[in-house]
């Protein structure tokens, strides 16, 4: 077999392993069964696809039309390691939306419409209980200007990356 034919064959095999016809893969998404990943980026989705199996380790929902994360949306995803919600229109996260995600290590909610009030209730206040493994939290470029006092419960956690940049001249909230 020639070098060019071998290269094309390798590329086709590599592509076949990335986009699979797994029975658990949501419509309009691509899945990699070898790495337990779901890629639903840029699919004009308005919600997190339902019925994802518990073994899924990574979900990419970049660039969709999701406006809210509701309680129960992520239920049963106890092996989820990375959740990317960047570039949606999320303005509401219900209080228990992240309940049960004990293995979640990376949470990306950049470039959404989140206010500090939503984050205080749905994320900062419950992070010890619902997200004990979280190492990377990025809330860059959302709709708040003050660094909240509610970050105090997060002081016992050891983040590798905590990104609040590009949040409209953000500063620390005055005592008060």
C-alpha cells in the first residue's frame, strides 16, 4: 500500500472513532465512545440534551442558544469531569442544577448573560456541597461588575484556575 493511501486510511479510521453512531449519543451531537465525550457545540440547542448516560466524562455545549440550567438537567452524570457551557445565553441557573456532579473538575460558563445574583445562589453558595472536585472555574465575560462576598465559602477549595476576567470593570463589593 502506498504512503498516500495509508495516510488516507489512517485519517478515515481516526475520523470514524471520533464521530460514532453510539446508541447513547444525542441527535445533533457527535460522540467519542473511546473517551466518553459528547460534543454538542454550535448546534443551536436550546437545552442540554436529555438522557445522557452516567459514564459520560466531558460535555461541550459551546455556542448554543441555552438560556437556563434547570434542576435535574444534569442528574445522573456522576462521572462528568468537564462541562463547557461557554458562549450561550444563560441568564438563569436553578439552585440545584449542579447537584450530584461530584467528579466535575472543570466548569466553563464564560460569555453568557449571568448576573452575580444568579451565581451567588446557584454556584458560590453550594460549591462545597455539589462540586467538591472542582479545580477550574471560568465565569469570564458575564454580566457583573462586583466580586461578591459570597466567594468566601470557596476559600477552603484549592482551584488551579479561577477566572473572573472581562466582567465589566469588576471590583470587590464594599463591606456592608
